[in-house]
C-alpha cells in the first residue's frame, strides 16, 4: 500500500510541477508578445518604420 500512495504523491508533485512550468511558459510568452507590441507602437521599431516610410516618400517625390 505504501508504494501505491508514494507513487500517487510523486504523480501529484510531477503534475503540480508541470502545471507551474506550463503557467510560467505561458506567462513568459504573454509578456514577450506585450513587449513586442509596445515596442512597435512606442519604441525603436515604430521609429525605424517611420524613418523608412519617410525615405520612401522622399524617393517618390524625387522621381
């Protein structure tokens, strides 16, 4: 009987560890997506895209 209860306890601990790992991975992914979206709206990616658009407009005007 002790072996069976020991296996169940290990299974519960493994299940809990798996849930914690899965939650941390999902949270990390969500934070990364939020960071990328904020960088696109307010950060260097937005500035770089704005500069690129201005360069394209200048070349169109020069032609």
